């Protein structure tokens, strides 16, 4: 029954989007603010339980890896850095020629007609995601070396609790969670604005990011297009949640479900996706450089040199470890880089943040797609490395 509901989630989300687009103007302002407030509250609740989910999934995933756990962690970090770095440079290589021909221009943004929540509830996180991640890694690796039975018992019980939260709670509230953000986008005219004023720039972000990741999956599937399409279909529910909820963290449970269908070893999905969720954001690696480069041309700065962008991409890879999968979070993290490396002025920093927020649905959905692609990539690479180490 749960699987049937889960598979219907994309249809549910698309239906909410179409209904809101068609009848959103008929909904009163008060109801819109209430729905948006509910969505924000649900998002905070999801974020509140995420440390438990991350801790239990990562620890359980590592314990199931047995004696290979420490090797897996050593493989993960370099692959995350490599993946982010490659995405930065792909965006630069393809965007620069387009900007030189003057295809892209950006108009000034209006910050009017915002939708405030009717109320707000502050939910204090007891533990940060970083601490939960490090704790899960530590307990998982230690459990494989110490081999105490009670660690496995605790891990299994926590995993049962986490699965209950994921399947019986979060998946049931996802449509309501998404609805408030769809209402907000419709009320503020963000969708119409993007289509009319920034469609070329948004299209470039979407084509480059999705094309890059689908191409990667295609080659990882041995250039079998049918298999690549099948793996992409398994990721669509999480991608849609990322698009409408503008939070790759909120889409994490659904992303793990999709990745488990795509991988031979389901433990890798339970470990890699939550472990890399905050530091592997490929959608941002495309959206932020493309927006920044376009703004530099629009403000008369010119296109940065290869050396400048190399510095930006190196710092950007490091900055990804401090990023958060929440709406607009990456733009805030990258603002000092745009200022210090490219010399952005205050109006330019404001513009890049505002445009990024408008593009956040596409960027976040691409982040989720990137999680799914990276899980496949990680499984392939780690299997080869671990196989070679055993042969030695």
C-alpha cells in the first residue's frame, strides 16, 4: 500500500501545481498565508527529526558495510570534491561562449508582493546535522571494529524508528508541505516572472545541470539509454519534492527510496545520500556560477579569466561543506566568494541572491538529481577500488 502511494506522489504534486496555477487567484490572502505557515512548520518538523534519521541511516549503512567502512569514508570525500569541481567547470565552459555572443541578458528584479506566513513556530534543533553525521560515522566505524552486539541492537531499533518516520509520517505530510510553497510561488508571481524575464537563463541552468547528470547516468549505465531512463524515473519523486519544496533535505527520505531502487547495494544509498546531502549540491554548482557570470556581463565587469574561476571553484568546493539544503542557503554561503574573488558590489550580491531564490526550485531539484547520480557513481567507483585493494 505504501509503495502504491509513493508511486502516485509525482501525480499528486503535479496536480497540486496545476490546480494552484489555475485557481490560485481565487484563494484568499488569509488562506494563502495559513497554508504557507503550515508548510514552513512542517519543514521545521522535518528538519528537526533529520539528525535522528541521518544518524541512524549512516550508522546502519556503515555497520552493514562491515570491515570496509573506513575505506568507504575515505573514498566518499574525494569523490564529492571531484564531482562538485567538475560541475563548476562544466557550467563555466558552456556558459562563457553563450555570454560572449550576448544571448543572455538580465533585467532588474522587483521584491514586491511577498507572501508572509500567517504565524510562525520556532522549533529548536537539539543536534545539528553535522554532529549527527559525524556521530553516525564514528559509531558505525567503531561498531565494525569493536563488534559489540548492543551497538547492532541499538542500530536496528533506531533504523525501525527512522523507517516509521520516513514512511508513515513524512510521506503522508509531503503533499501538504509542498502545497504551501506552491501557493507562495503562485502568489508572488515567481513562475510567471521566470518564464517572461529570465526564461533563457533558467533554461540554461536546467539544460546544463540536468543534461550533465543524465549524461553521467547514461555512461554509468554502460551507455544503455533504457536503463538510464529507468534510473531517472526512480528519482522523479524526490526531484519533484525538491522542486516544489525547495529543500533537498526535505526530499532526503524520498531520494533514498529512489536510490535504493537504482543500486545493487541498498546500504550504499542509506549511507551515501544522507552523508553527502549537504556537501554535494550539483544544482548549485551550475546555478550560482551561471547567474554570477551573467550578472558580471550585465554590470559591465566582463567574463572572469580561467585563473579567476579556478580560484572561485576551489573555494567553492570547500564552501560546499558548509552549505545547507534549505531554500536560498547556498547563495548566502557563496556571497563572500563572489565579493572577494570577482569583486561583486552590494547591488550585484543582492541581485545574485534574489535571482537564485527565483531559480531555487530548479537548482534544488537538480541537487536531488545529483544525489541520485552520485550514489550510482559512488557504487561503481567504490566497488572497483575495494576490489583492487582485496586483490593486493
